[in-house]
C-alpha cells in the first residue's frame, strides 16, 4: 500500500483535515470550526483531533501517516514550522511552534506552509489549473490571498510571494488591514468591504445590506448577504461591489503583466459564491489593464472548494519532505557524522 499523507488547512473560520493517497485521492476528511477563543495550543489540539478523525475514516492509525502538511495563515517559517502573527486566530499575535507540536502528535515530519499557496498548488495538480503550466491563484474572501505556480512549480519567493491582495491599486488610497494604503484588499476583501459599508451607513447612506444580514441571523456581511443585496440592486452594495471588481481586475492585470501566466484561478468564499457571471466581470476589469490584450490568460473558477487547502498542503509536504521511514534511516546514517 502506498504511504498515506495528512493535510490540514488552518483557516480563520474552519480547520479542515484530509488524508490522501499518493495519487491525491481523498480517503478521509474532517472539519470543525476554528476556536474563537483560547490559545494557539487550543487551535493545534483541534487540528490534531481532526486529522486523527480523517485518518480513522481512511482506516489507518494517525501515527502511520508518512508526512503531514499544513496550510496556515500568518507569517510561516517553513524551516522551523513556526507561525507568527496569525491575527485571525485566537491568541496568536506572537509565535507558536505549530510544526513541532504536530510532529510530536503524529510522529511524522511536518511541513507548514502558506494556506493560499497550498490551495493554489492543489488547483494546479488536481483542480481547475490542471491544463496549465503556470497560474495565479486568487482567493477572494475575508481578505484576498494569492498563490503562484510557474513552469509547473510553486513559487513562493523568499516566503512571501503571491500576496496579490497587497498589490497597490491606488497610491495613497484606502487603508488596508496590513496598515498600508491603497492595497487591492482594501477595496476587494470582504472585511474591508464591510468596514466601508458600515462607515457609509453611519453617515446615513441607505442600504439593505444590514437588514439582510440580520434577517439571516448573522453579525457579519457574509458572501451570501452581498450576493442578495447586489441581486436586489441595493445601490451601496452595487457600488462597493463594483469597486471590489475594479480593484481585483487591476491587481490581477498588474500581476499578469509581470508574470504572463497561462491562467488565473479564482476561488475563496466570495469568488465561489459569486461564481461565473462575476468571473466575466473580473475578466473585463482585468482586460482593461492588461498589456498583452491579444492573448489574455484563461480565467477559471477553483474546483476543489473547501478541501483544496488541505489537499495542497498534503501534496506539498509529500513532495518536499522525506517520508517517515526515509527520515529515520537518514537520521541513523547521519548520526555518526
Ligand atoms: Zn495591504
């Protein structure tokens, strides 16, 4: 039997775990809401529980997984598995040795990488990006994350490549969650869109957005709330959505002008919820700013949904880490030296 691989996507709203075989087939999966209070250790405990559950579903002992990959938000040190400043996670303003904690729990080598890089790579290997050799992943949700695959390989730069949400689309523009101004995410990220909507509503601008939100029993302007309000023609929702699409189009075009990738894969909560009609609008906004307009990249919707991050993390770990048995042998060989 081929070795089995564990993957965990650590998101701001959910922890998704999966167990894969070496062909990428998902044999078991489990998910749970990310704890909203507590410490990084509490979050790690949920991650361990979910991967254990996914392993049970796949019919294997959790400690028999050959490798474990993690896609994490925040600043990730891939060499040590330390995650720093994951602001959307409880008590995670500082550093936490996530990789080591999971390695101890599963007695397996662990690779911690960026969540969006993992999701992009999964789309490349077994999702919407399969026909292409180079692509840009754009995950449009609370923020806007990006990932890059060039010439068949994930490109991470020195660890921080692909941050398309922080491509500047307006110099001196709106304040971004990152503290700087004019980033694409400051217009297109769902959290920023909500901040802008709340500010305008406080100033007396009429909008249905918050009525729809309350009717749905939500305290946040979720993707579903935005879709509903835009469908109803709510002027503020339509205006902010248009700003978001222009910003997305400009940032994607700038990235394409630089990298000339074959395809752009759009995913994320908002991207998937808005779907095909919006893909076309993003494409139009991109084309308006594309240098090589005669040969634009394909724009496609992500296909792997919620499992993408976990699948990508598992496969990155499988490729980049020596498997457990190999590691033990090489450790033994290395010892005398
Ligand atoms: Zn920013």
